[in-house]
C-alpha cells in the first residue's frame, strides 16, 4: 500500500473526482469500529495491535480519538450515512472506566447519525468488569457484550496467558445479565495446547448451560511473533492434530445446533434475532469506518489505515489533523475476490448470479472446479444460492483458494 499524506487523504475523501456525485452517493448504512489498544497483559496467541495499559497514555489516546471522531464525521464521503453498528474492539476495551467508554460513545452520537436499533458492542475480558461498571455501560448505551471466555479449564487458561479463571468468566456473565444485558456473546477456542476433546466438550456444555445469545468458536492460529508460535518453532508446544481439531469443530456444530443456535458463519452461532450486525458488515462486504490506532476503513472504494503505534496515532491527530498512514483504491478484481471469500464464509452463501459474476463464468457448469466441488459434496446449490456444505466447512479456506 502507498503512503497517503493528510492532504491526499482530504482530496480523496472530500470533493475529488473519485467521490460520487451527490445524486449517486452511497447512502447505505455503515459500520463503525473503534480500536482500544490496551490490555493488562498479552495473551500467548495474540498478535493484535495491543499494548500494556497505562492510565495517563490511555487518556491522551481517548482525547485524540474524540478528535478523530469529529474529523471523520465531517468528511464529505460520510455525509448522509447512518451507523448501523458501533464496535469497541481491541485490545481490551473493558479495561477502561465505564465513563471513558460512554464519553466516546456520546461523542459518536453527537457526530454521526445512528440508525434506529443500532447495535453497540463492547469486547470485554471477565477479569476487567464488575457489576457497577457493567450497569454503567448498559445505562450509557452499550447494547451487546462479547466476553473472551476461551475455555473453562483454569490450566488451559493459564497456558494461553489469559488473565482470568473460569469462575470469573461465569461471574462476569451473570453480572452482565443482572446489569440488563440481553445480548451477550461468549468466545471459545479449540485446538489449544494440550486441550483434549473432553475439555472442549466441557467448554461447550458450559456455554450451552449459560444460554447466551451468541457463541463464537475459533480454532487456534499460530501467528508469527506470538509466544505460542515461538514455542512451536522450538518443538515445545503440544497441539491437537488435524483429526482432533476436525472432531472439535464438528462437536461445536452438533452441540450448538442441538441447543438452538443457528450457525450463520463458519465460526459464529446465534439464537434467532441475535446475529452480530457488526460482523455482518464485514462478511457481507459492506462499508465500514475504523477509528483509533491501526484501524482500517473501507469507504467509497478506498481502503485506508491509521498509524499503528498509539503515540504516532495521537501525534498525527494533533499535528496533521489525521492519523491516516496509507491506503489504496480497491481494484474491481480485489473486490470480487473479497466478496467471494467473505460471502462463502456465511452459511447462506452467495446467490448464483453473484457467484458466477465473481468467477467470470456464464453458469456453474462452465467451471470444472465448481462442478468438481459440487460433485464431491463440498459445495451445494440450494434455493438459488451456492454455499459450502457441512463437509466443506472443515476445509473452507482451501476451497475458497481453489475457486480463486
């Protein structure tokens, strides 16, 4: 990606020839992501843009974030757009005081138009919340919580560097209920070091017993630079094999479906009416605005990103009036491939016309690859839509690569 100066950013985003004319401007709702880059400690699998929490630095960061909210809301490309979702991610947003989070949310309300029933989510770690904080968050406008539970075995939690135990995770859930939250997600992870199938069954059973509205199940990915990645490189990491991981994934499908959850995306399950609106913004290839250090935006065919380091982000806002570090115009070819990758992750798949247009074929039978994947039961054609079958879910990434 090429660097973008503050002047170039203003030109690209307000009044340039690349900007749609008023009569053709995209006025569809847009998602808003707000990055809070602070944690009490780094988990052993995490490669996100996060840093150890410092109260003074965090307050400086939030002041810059408030300025960025106003600056972005004034851009011509965003005039008339309404927010369908707001998502506080990180990092650990819940490490902040409730008053700080509500202050940023209020700044967003003052700067942007919200859709009726807008979903406002906050990622939270169990050890960073108590009842007064949760109640203040709910009263301040947060409508959805996402707890990073990951597992219910304290030994596993310690092994992956989590800062909470199973008891704290359950306490946090019930405090959220008492505080008035009726839309709660639980994150769970499988494929962890030394994790057994019985451990995974226990974690799933725990989630089913609590009856949240949403469950996300993620397989461990060894990201370069993380502690677990380094342990793996020197042979000091005992991981479940591929067959065991497949069994864990299948168990999640079976247990959560039997418990009344709908699998609407490869890793995500929801009760009726509780699909995550913000995540659908990404998976349906809608536009989004990202605020904060390292955040990405996708608006009017442009993808751009902010300064990664919080100190550079704050300096950019103060001195240049923007923290944008680079960006690019997304090519039609890139848009098509992204639409395919994201759309096939959804269990509803893609309509046939969109699917064939992306692949540049007149009909499904015109592609030997598509015919083979249909015949082998990895893809299915259902009610005018192409989707990955349950069998194909286990190798979804490989299938998408083959199609591209």
